[in-house]
C-alpha cells in the first residue's frame, strides 16, 4: 500500500451514519481519520471497538486509516496512522510505541514544533488553517501565513485543517499544504461521494499545475 498521506483526509466519528461513510469510502480519499473523544459518552473500550470495526471496513480499500489522539488504541486496531496533538503524547514517545508499519502525524502551531515533529520521525504535520466549530472549536488557529511559512522550511508534508470548504480549498493549497482534512464539508453534504471527488479534484489540479 502506498504510504503517502498527501491528498484528502476525511475526519469521521461513530456518529457518522453508515450510508454517509459508505459514500466517503466510495470516493476514496487518501486518509479516513477516526476521531472520537471519551467525553462524547463512549468509554475507551467502546472507542477501541469502533476503531477496530472501521479498520476492518477499510481493509483492502487502499484508503489509509488514521486514529486521532489514542496511540495505544491505534496500535491495537492496526491503524495505518496515528495523529497526535501538542497536548497528547510527545512525538518521540509516539515513535517508540507505534509498530514498524505505522506512521504518525503531529498537529503543530509553530515552525519550531514542526521541526521537532520532523526530527522525531513524523510523516506529516497538521496546521490549523481556520476555525471549525464542527471538529475542534477550541483549536488554536495559526492561519494561512504560518501554514505557508512551515511548508517552506520542513521536508515532510503539511496537511491543513479547519474550516476548509469547496470554496476555499484551492486557496489552502496555494498556501503550501500538500493536502487538507475536512469533516463537516463532506458529512453535511447532500452528496458526500461527489463532495469527496470534488475536493480530490482541487488537490489534483493544484498538483498538476505545479
């Protein structure tokens, strides 16, 4: 399986209806990221069960499966990727806990954090482009300028996240990202499959023009 994380990431949780998830999978984004919080009413054991079911559902699809925050859970569910934030486990500890065939990404706010993530073996960094109430309303948004600055100085891909829609996705790519993560734009779409294809096309056209 190709290990590149560049492209479209779609963020889902256990509340996403199966028919919407089916349409997302049919659209074949690069990554589907499972993000579930214990605070949402599920126990860690229930989250682990959901993650394992998601991994089984994606098996053979060519889509990379990522688990957000929970390193141990990601390993147990045989995820391809674990994504951590600055308040989660540090990158050097993540690198020691993941299996040899797993990769990891780190959310960063500054160039220094991006360099640290790269040094610790991260395969990509996530940068908050705009605020998004749908995923993480309390996330620290650093904006397009910092996204561009980070993308110009590190060697690993920058994946933008936060408030990304069909109308601003091309602008996000113009600021140096090598892909972006979305949730609400796809999940709330009247046609999630076509929405995934349209977002992928924006990324493809940008890469083609470079």
